[in-house]
């Protein structure tokens, strides 16, 4: 019996036409801009998906994605491949210091009877919302009538599954203060594996949900006190940034806060925010 023929490099190469179809689709559905310089990156990220489907060319993959009965489910897999998911516990700690030292004490003085709602709008594999849970749970232990809820969303089903399981390598928890590690992390039975899991108490505090931020409707307007949407808008063009920021603003209560990443800004947009610091904004009451 002869050897099975393997696809050549030329068969696997992504043509300009394939890239155009895929990049336009990604932009239209996710708002993520894919300029020509990202063609090699897109090609590399989709290779494993093509192999798992037994597809030998990007043209055939485009046909599968756009014209087959599997297009709806494949869209989810494709987005999992394309999206970037970089996060850490207590990433940009100045944000969590502001939450603890300024925002929460101010909140309990004015709206103590209402449940505090916070949204991690691109939660990736869960480090950000679990950091929120640690901070809020510690605060609630000193303020007994403080109640909170955490919504965590992402477009990637792959990272959401990891977030729900909440198992991390011990090295990934380096940013968590020692007292919080003792309180909220559980070690695995096999210490040599170096794995820890977020405690059931905190896992129960976070509601995970798949969500495309480009969707027309997300939730009830003016229902959120704080939104973390960090290191997201850097992937969008200016038009999409404005659309998303306007939408996020509509979900914030008057006086609510928006946290962005260290390289992001709302400068130049006509939005009702007061700048608190370079990455913290408050919606005008």
C-alpha cells in the first residue's frame, strides 16, 4: 500500500483572497482589525484547526466556515484560535488598590443597601474576575452588609472553560498576596504537579458567560457599577473603539467606573466620563 500523500507547503499557504475573506469576517463579527501584516499570524493560528478537521487548504477552510452546515459551530472554534488571551492575577495592581482604598469605601457610604455589580468584560482564563472576587470578598469580611456580584464574559469558549475549572499552575499565582493565597487557593493532592485551584467559595461568586462585545445587546442599561475592559480596545480601529466605549458607558450606572488597560485611552471620544487617572474613568452623574 502506498504512503498517504501529505499536503505541500504551497497547498497550506494562505492566499491573499483567503486572508481577505477571513479578516473581513473577523472584523465584521468581532471588531478585531486584521491588517495585511497579520496574515502570517492568522495562518499560523489556524493551522492546527485545519489539521484537526482534515482540511488541506485555507480556501477549503473558508468554504467550510462560510458555506457548510457547520458554519455556526465553526465560527466559535475559529474565534478561539484567533483571539489573544494574555492575563495574570492582580495584573495592573494599581487598579485593585484603587478599588480597595477608594472606590469601595466611597460606594458603601452612598449606596450600601444596593448590591455592588462588577463586570470583567474580557475575562480570558479567569485570573481577572477571581482577583476581583478575592478583593471584594476580603472587603465584605470587614463590611458585613456589603453584597456583590461578578459577571465575567469572553468571546472564547476555550478560555471560559479553563476559567470555570479554575485550576492554575502555582507559578501563575505569583502576583497574589500571601494571605490571599492561604485563604483562597487549594493545593492539589499531588504537590509535584504544582497545581492550585480557586476555592469553591470564590468560584461560586463568579458568573461566566460567553459574549461577543460587538453584539447589539448585552444586558440592562445602567445596571453595572464597575467595568473592567482592559487591553481589549487596542485590537480595534477607532470607529469600533468608539462604538464599544459608547456601549460600555450605557451599561454603567451614573457615577460608575470604567477601567482600561495601561496603553488605552478614551481621549478624543465624546463620552460622558471624567478622567480619574490615566486608565480609570468615572461616568458623569
